[in-house]
């Protein structure tokens, strides 16, 4: 556990990247959404959806963290498992903080009636639209899962290079296509739709957390044989 903390603290040398770039990307999307909303007279009480940019940024950050820092940390004698656990610990901590900031911004948005123009940038129907603590929990889980998913991409790249990364992406796309085809041929979309429409936000957050656990396990299993 001590080694994990040391790994996490070592990455804070680049804390500027962890805490600045995701918010820079989100901030740019926020400005663009407001400019478009003002220029077009935008739909009042509209939901832009651009808030998901920060989740995409966390996924990219997970990739970059592994690609840039893994060789250096291993050269210092840190085990692969300790590195993975340490970075995961850092990801969880950052996700807690950033999830809280997103929640606070959502509250400010509600207090100002959508920044005075009816724009709900930080409020997403169903997913991020409940009590503040549920929004915080869901934001935290989504951010952490995206980061861990990105880490797995980075680990695959370091182990099998570009060819392996492309194959990894192809397998995920193929799995999605196969699942969609099976649901279509078995006429299961109605049942799937009913399941998700009756599922609470807490339940969906739990499913996303289970997905994160799967991604975590996959990344941990893959990193064990990484050579640098």
C-alpha cells in the first residue's frame, strides 16, 4: 500500500496535466455551447451534452499516463502490479475531486437558471439529473471508469505496440457489433429498452462500476507481462 501511494505521489509531478487539461477541454466546450446557444437563441432548458468531453479527456489521460510514465517507473524498480495499483489509486482520488466540482457546477447552473439562458450544460437527463450526492457518485464512477479504460489501452500499446492496440480496438468494436446483431435477430431490443427505462440511476451507476471492475481486472492481467 505504501508503494502504491508513492507511485501516485510521483505522478503528481505532472499534477498540472491531471488537473488542468480535462478542465481546459471542458471549459472550451462550455464556451462553445454558450456561444452557439446565444447565437441561435438556443432551445430554452436545452441539454447540450458537451459535459461528456471531460470523461473523454479522462480516458485519454489514462492512455497518456501509462505510455509516458510506465517505463520510467519500472526502471526505478517499481513492480508492474504496484504501478497499476498506484495509478488506479490516483485516478480514484482525482475522480472524487473532479466529480465533486462537476456537482457544484451543476448546482450553480441550477441556481442561475442555466447560466441565465436556460442552458443545462452540467445536467444530463436521467444520468446526471438527480440529488447532488447521486450526481457526485455517478460522476465519480464515470470518471474513474474512463481513466481505467484508458489505462488498459495504454498497457496494450506498451505490450503489443500499434498492431496490438488496433487489434484491441477491433475486438471491442466487433463485440459491440455481435451484441447488437444478437439483440436484433432475437428481437430483444424491447426487453433491453424496458430494462434500462425501469433501471434507477443508482442501478445504472452500479452497472458502470461493474464494467469498471472488469476493465480494472483486464488491465491488471495485461500489465503483468509488459516489457519496456
